[in-house]
């Protein structure tokens, strides 16, 4: 059994030399055509708008009274 392994190991090199091909160029995938920084700015603006609309809704409903 071990003799067969020795024969296989000596018959062919473990790593055969292959032609080095350059890796295919991967195009960056953007969600909706925006970079990560642009998506962050949009998310931050959306957060601020939702907060502002929520505060104004509380003021209009009379749940919160402005200090002035």
C-alpha cells in the first residue's frame, strides 16, 4: 500500500508548472451606480430627514412643546 503512494509521488511532480495568466480584471460593482461614500452620504441625509420630520410631527401633534 505504501509502495503505491511512493510510486505515485515519484511519478509526477505535485505542482505542475502552468503558464502564468494575468487575473481577469474585475469591475467594481456599485449599488445604483454609487460608490460606498456616496451611499453613506445619502443614508446620513435620509436619517436626518426622518428625524426632522419626526420631531416636527411631534410638535404639530402637541406631544412636545418647544421651549420658546
